[in-house]
């Protein structure tokens, strides 16, 4: 649960967005207790195309795309685009997630943990 606390701490600022691939990824993270300003990759890419630097400059993004080939490519693409337009990428939550041995697909997170934690309700109560 320290990972969730760290993500929540980093994502608690109004200029920070947590980027996921889709609704199932957002749902899995919320079920775990992550509280953030979520945005989807497709929306962010559209905004970058339409608004460019205005949308990105001065903002920080936590990119939690999947750890499969497609997700890694999306992460790299977003990282390049965001930094070129004056935004920041917070890599710490992504690196920590991977080091914890979590599933490569974010949407599988809650099921992965439910199979390993006897009393899910206790886990949920300990998160914000």
C-alpha cells in the first residue's frame, strides 16, 4: 500500500495528471485507492494535437500505461511529446510499480491483488 500512498502524494497537486490507457485501468487503480486527476492516453494525444504547448507546459504527468509492447511505446511517445512541450514526466510511480512485480497490464491489478490478499476489505480500509 506504500505504492498507493506515494502515487496519491505525487498526484495530489492540481497540475498533476495520471495518464492511463483506458477506463479499466482507471477503475483498477481507483479500486486500489488511487486518488488522482485521471486522463486517458487518447484524450491527451488529442489535446496535444489540438492545443500543443498550452495544454502541457507547466504540468506534470504520471504515465501508467501497460508494460506490454504497446504500453511501453505509448509511454515513450508521451514522454517525448510532453517534455518537448515543456511538461514533466514523473517516472517514480511507474518504476516502483514495475519493481514490485505487479502485473504488466494495469487493468489486472485489482484481480492480481485480490488473489493474494486474504481480506481485501482490510486492504481497502488502509488506503485513503
